[in-house]
C-alpha cells in the first residue's frame, strides 16, 4: 500500500503595516515532524525556525524580532532576509557594464552593500503557496524596476521557500532581466543552534568544504587574491570549534573583527553540494548547508553588541550567531577572474541553497 504523501497548508496571519500603508503577512510552514518555519513577505525574512534537539525539544534557532515594527525601526542587521540585487560589497559603489557606468548608493563607507539603501530586504513581496514534491512551499516574487538603487534592467525575481520532510529549509532563487545587469542573491539568516539569544556560537563546531578564501582590504573588499586556508585561522576543512582561533593575531581576523570572509568552495560547477556543517555539542543540533553557489560568506556576528533584544527579550551578543551566506564572491563585477555575476536578457539566474537540520 502506497504511503500517502504528507501535505499541509501554510498558515497565514497579519504581521503589520508598513509606514506607507502596505499590509504585511506572516506565513508559517510546518512539516509532519513538527518543524516550523515562519517567514514574512516583508523582505522574505525568516522570522523563526524551530528544530528539535537530541531529546526532541523544539527550539527557535534564528535571530529576529517579534514585530514588523522592530524590523523596520530597529535598523535590523539583515536578520533572516533576502539580500539583493547584489549581496555583499561592490567597491566604490559603481560598476561598468557594456561601456556604461552605473552609480550606486554608498551605504558601507565608500562601498555599496547588500543592494543599497532600500534593497530587497525592505521590499514587500507578493506571496503565494505552490505545490512542491519536496514539501510545503511559499513562493515570493518581486519586480525590481529598471534603475532601482542604481541597477540597470527590470529584474523579475522569485524566491521559493520549501520546508521538507527531512527537516530542511530549501531556498530556490530565480531571476530574469530585460537589460544586462548584475545579480547576487542570498539569504542572511543568523543561526544559533543552542537557541536564539542563548549566548554566543563560540562553542559551535564548523566544517567548510572550501580550501581557499578571498582576503579583504580594510574596506572589507576582496583584494583579488585567492588564498589557501592551510596554516591560517580560516582552515575549517576539518570540524573545528569556532572560538578556537577567532582571536588569533591574524591580519584578516583583525580587519574583520573575527570571521567575515568569503570561502571559495571546493564544488564550483553549479551542482548542489555540501558547503558547510555546523554542530552545537550540548543540544546535539546540526545544520548542513548545501548550495549550487561557488562561495559562502561565514560571518561570526562580530557587530552585534547586546543592544538588540530578540523575540524572547534576550540580548543578542557579539558573536551570538553564525551566518553562512551562499553567494558569488564579493565585488565580482570588478574581478573578471572571479565567477561572473552578470545576467543578460534571455538568460535565467537560478540558485538553490538548503539548510538541513538534524541531531547527533
């Protein structure tokens, strides 16, 4: 007798109204194991994500706020959002395509960061539920008009969040343009596998399937070098405690105030491959990150300082979370030796990243 496939509708409830009067909703996806992912169509933010520990206790493992007003007013450091059009930095906040220069906002010193002043993280996306063989799926779409934040081309974007039966949040990205442009989309969730607000992630263990990284200047922009991690504090080719070397006397760690670098993944052919694994030894929770992207930004939340309080009122401490942002390399538009982020009319941008949770 064939087993009946488990399917559950998405629960929808109001989440608030933007300052310009646009209503925003909260969408909760749940699988048959009781794992829940709650996402808002404001910025595509993953507001909460509950996963079980060794004893089966469900705990929220992503940083964030309880209300829409907090995401808007507290200048959230990109908690859980879709980043675009271009994740990470573009040097000098400008680039040239097909002989034309495009000027962007300088929102990170002299550079452009995460799509600008009002990037995809601050847009209200159109939401709908779609059928997926992998599980319950929320589809978000947005049309970024030509010239928005200085970028060329009308860019149509769809981001699908699927909560699977094997306790994974699968994120599929699609984009198309009517004019040559650049695209580098990612998700900026902050994870603490002990639970959001439960201290730091310095005792978490990390493995990255990347034998090289891209060093950066004091402006947080890649120098162009691709450097082996061997013999450096950036070597996570074996499972390593995050706090073991984070305060070493190392130039790159001093610049980043910890880890805030792009790793060059071993698998860079566009196939879905394991990029990283995180283990929280006390709860036993694990997170595997699989992606089709050539890079991943490991950020150890060096700029959190305890002033922001999250959903349970707990302060978010320095190094209180780990971000693993799958991506093309920062500033690729100025680095022809890096994998290209250029998208032409008639081409399709696609990317898949999976955050899969377990215990051990």
